[in-house]
């Protein structure tokens, strides 16, 4: 019996030490290092306006529909760009619902951007990302929206192109994936002109 209590005491003490280290000290150390080394990223990569209000995050897409804004990828997250319900549509290539939605989105994209009926539309302009919250669009998608945005804001197309270049994030590590235009940062820069 004495041996049983000795093992039990050892198990309880070991558990308490592991709880303290794994649930207290380790997370606190990681949080502290992140706050010192990467404070902007550790706090959600928030975009803060000059007056101190939070406008959004560099990491999350938001819905912009007015002609004066660059439009993001479509979203299947909740009722659209809902971070609490991040997900894809889960519709496969044989889904009639997906086919119909793509046809509608392609027609709408061509109409709003003044494209001809046979002009190619970038895939990211009509399909949602896996999370439904992707903050980036392809360079081609952004280029096709330049005329509409420039006209709506009475800007030259070259000025809008300049901003696109400024808010294009390079491929991760310089070679993973493709460059992408951060729609939130780009639209806020346009508003600040």
C-alpha cells in the first residue's frame, strides 16, 4: 500500500510539473518571444488607420463591391468573409451548383470590368480559396480591374498600376507560390490618396 501511494504521489507531482511547464511557462515564453521579435505579426497583422482605428488585417480578405475598389476573390466563408466560419465551398468539379456559380461570376466579372465575352478571366476572380478569406488576388486579376478603378476614382491607369506594384507581396521565400496583390492594403492606399 505504501508503494502504491509512492507511485501515485510521483504521478501527481509529474502531472502538475508538466501542466505548469506545458500549459504555463512554454506558452508564456512563446508569447513573449513573439511580442519582442514579431510584434506586428503576433498581434494579428492589423492595419491601423492614422486616427488609431483598426481597419482590418493584412491576413484576411474583406468584401469590397463598389466600382472604386479592387474586388477580392469570392468567399464561401459563412455569409462571406466571415472569419468565424472560414471554409471552402466543398463543391467538386462535377457539381452543377459550382458550374452555374462560375458561369454567373465569369459573366459578372466581364461586365463590371468591361471585358469582351471571349476574354479570359483569371481563376482567382471567380473561385473562392480554401479558407474563403484569402487577402490576395493575382497580378492578372488586379490588372484587369485597373480601368474600372481608375475611371471610378478619376485617376490615371499608370497611377493605379504604381499602387498595385507597391502592394504586391512576393512569392514566399522568393520561390514558393506566386506573387499576390493584397486587396485590403491596396484599397486603403487608394482611399488615402
